[in-house]
C-alpha cells in the first residue's frame, strides 16, 4: 500500500538534494526506523506546494494507517494518509 506524505519545504529541499540543502539526516533516520522511503509525487516540479508531496510505500506486513500515524509524529511531516486505490469513478 502507498501513503501520501507531505513534508515541510526545508525537509523537501534537503531530500531532493537541491541547492541550499539543509541537513535532513534526522528525517531520513526516522524514515529508516519506520521502514519507509519517500519518492517525490511530482518529480521535477518547481511549484513550492507540489514539491512537498511524496509517496511512501508501506511494507506488506504493516498496517498503513498505523504507519501514517507514526510518520505524523515527526516534526517535518505535515500529513500522511493511505492513498486510496486507483479505480474508475
């Protein structure tokens, strides 16, 4: 299952390795502890809002809602929720 995750702009800059990078090791360490990695939802965008959104893949044995709640405990994570399955309307 995938999660939609929004992080603050400073952490997004650090994770995306952009100029002016601030140390993101605290967030990266926390993500490793929880067992997820983030990938950009809108790669290459310059939009300041869209660049803060990421996908996280939840390990098969984990409960997506519990992982989302765990992620929200970190100060750099603004939102995390299970992504609904893609299906026609």
